[in-house]
C-alpha cells in the first residue's frame, strides 16, 4: 500500500510542473524527475549524483544558468536557487529536467533546507570542477542494467 502511495506521489510530482507552465501553441514539454543520491553545492552550480543502477552512481553538473526563472521575477535574483522542500515534507530531494520541443530547456532542483540532511554532500572547492561547469552539455541521463 505504501509503495502505491509513493508511486502516485512520484507521478503527481512529474505532472504538476508541466500543467503549470505557460505554453505557446505547438510547444511540447517533457519532464524527467530523478531522486537525488547526493547534491554537492559549488560556486558555479550544483553537482547532482543519482543511482544509475544498484551499484553505479551517475553525476550531472548543473550550472546556475540552467535553472528555471520564476515568471515575472527578476532575472538575477532567482537564477540558480533550488526550490526548498518545506520542513516536515517527506519527499526525497530530486531534480526535474525539462525539455521543450525535444531540446533541453531548464532544471528545477528540489532540496532540503537543512544542509545536514543526508542528501547534501560536502565537496571541496577544487578548481578541477570549474571546467566541468563551464563546458557542461545538456544533461544526458544514463541508467544501467540492475
């Protein structure tokens, strides 16, 4: 019973953002939502890790420029800010990647406000990751066989 409820909540999480978007005639939106394994803050964005299968971990780099801008909001103030799950919310941190007409559009990162939560990781500010953010390609998801 709990799995059915969790599955229903997951499907609703994927569907609600799509319904709330303003669309032009002929636009098609597609959303992929992935639970987080660990989220690492960086000065140029976020490093998002997820489970590819039962043993492998995938890694995506999300520069601040890729984040959703609140309609009507100021361009600089909202860029790169993750959406914080309210205290008491039991939804696991995740990312929603949006595609418009088959091409990458933006991401929404849903995180816990408490950085002590097990989904947050600590990453040194090594300059080796700067190049990964500057040369980041739109996300390509990889999942392996279980």
